[in-house]
């Protein structure tokens, strides 16, 4: 697995972004006025980053599976 360290780092990133999303949801319910829009904007960016991290994890896992199958042949 040539991508093992990168995959571990991205999985940790994904977990951190999930925690950040939960924190953003809490913050969204606790602010009022014009700050609500800013918190919502940040929450959207966190969700976008989480989706991107999940795609990268998926791709690295697929690469590793391919390499394992290729090397087994």
C-alpha cells in the first residue's frame, strides 16, 4: 500500500471535518442576526470540504485495491 500514510491522514481529516460540521450545526442554532449568514456560509464550506475529503479517501482506497489485485496476479 503505497498510499497508506496519505489514506490515514485523509481519514483523520474526514473525521475532523465531520466533527467540525457538528460544531457548525451547533453554532448555527446559537447565533442571531447577520452573523447567522456567516455561520451558514462557513457550514457550507465545511460540508463541501468533507465531501471532497470523502471522495479522496474513496479514490485512494480504490487505488490500493487495484494495486493489491494487480500485485496478486
